[in-house]
C-alpha cells in the first residue's frame, strides 16, 4: 500500500499507523498519549494531521492508512490544532517547571536545590551550590533586593522563605575554601514555564499544616521536569504561557509514593491513560468527562510494573532518586 505524506510517496508497512509511517521517514509528529509498542488510546490530539482526501483532521496515532490517502502534517491549520490541544492540556496541568525563586536569582543560584540540600542537612552540598554562584567570601545577597523572596510560593501561604538569611547561615558554618564547589543543574529559563496557579484557601491551610521543612520551602520545582514531553512541545509550538484559565480541580502539590522511588502527582496528570492501559489492575480512571481522574487504589500499588514512569508524558509519574 502507498500513501502520500506531504507530497512524498510512502510505502506503508503491515499494521503501521500514520504516526509510525511519518516518524519512519523522519517527520517528527508530536504525541502525548502514544508511545511506541505501548497500549494506548487517542486522547490528546497533539498528533493531529489532515487527510486531504476528505478534509478531516485525524489523530495520527490510531489512524491506519488506506490506499491513496493524502496526508498533510505541516500546514498552519494542522499546527494550529496541535497548539490548541496543548493549550487545553496545560489548563489542567498544575505545576511549576522550575521554582520561581531559582528563575529570578540574578546570580544564577539554583535556590530550590540549595534549600533542598539545606532541609536534608546536606550543608556542604548547599554551600557548594552557593560557592558555584557567588564569589565567596563576598555574598551577592548583601546588596540584592531579594527577588527570590518576592517570588517565593510560600509567601502566598503565609511568609516567604528567609532565603538570604539561610544563605548567610550556611556560609558562616564552613571555610568555603575547604568545600568543593557543586555545579548547578542547568535552569532552563528560556524553556516554557508551566504555572501552579493560585492556591485555594483550603490548599493554603493544608500546606501551612503539612509542609514542615527546616527552611519552610514548598519545593515547588517539578521533580519530573527532566524529559517532560508536555513542556518540550509547549516550547516547540511557541506557547509563552497557558492560554486558558486554570481549570484543574486537582489538589496542588500532593505527592503519593507508589513504591520505592516511584511517585505520582495527580495535579500534573493530563489523563492520557498510558499508565492505565499499561498496568494490569494498577492505575485506573475514576468518573467521566471533565471530572475524570487517574487514580491508584492502595491495593493496586503492588501491580504497577517497573518502568511505567517512562511512559508518562509529564512530571506526574516519576522516580525521585534523592
């Protein structure tokens, strides 16, 4: 069988879908609800293409070609459908890709990573991060107007983290010359930045009662941001910020340990279903329509297979190796 893709004649292999044919010939068709060799159902429409034979917009991840089909993957209209689909998914995705405090630090300090080391009493690592950003013994914080504290998410709950005071406390504990510099992880300031949105009164109360780290930091940077396809495609399609108001009712910053180092954050889930369809009596859907959720009953946790996090297109399902 042969079809035409962007005016190129392509021979279709047995059982091959349109997205597979496109990727085989080097066309990078995006998709969030599809993964090669995994069980899936079309839901995100980020892989949309147009069938020029009848004018229909179709999901390329589940559509099998028919003889003589003409497919368009590159027109502005097709890209517009994909971008709208991404915008809709982002309206249900509550997460900070990078911590706001780290994004605004004029010295490039990964503030959230430093506070994470501080809260775990890894004080030499915390100082190593500070040493990488600052020309110690000089502290840039002494003359800084503290944009990190102004951007701090904790400020929306009660009081901002005393970041400058913590930095000063750490630097006074050691002789910096004896501590190894720790290179900051790259903070992708130019990449798309998802946002948590406003905390509800109930969320503020819950965070006030449950977040009791030494620094009081909420640690809002996404632990699953590395390799997040949603973030990548949002950047590829030049989405600067979510187009639609936040529509998710999922409780923000709730982390559920599944087993071992595997964690699940429901507020980041876009309900693609990959974890549901690829775990036998593990993850499941609850309710329908806009209120549908992906949940994991306690008794099903042992059924979740190893490596399931590799299918997740967002930071909802991830390994925390700290």
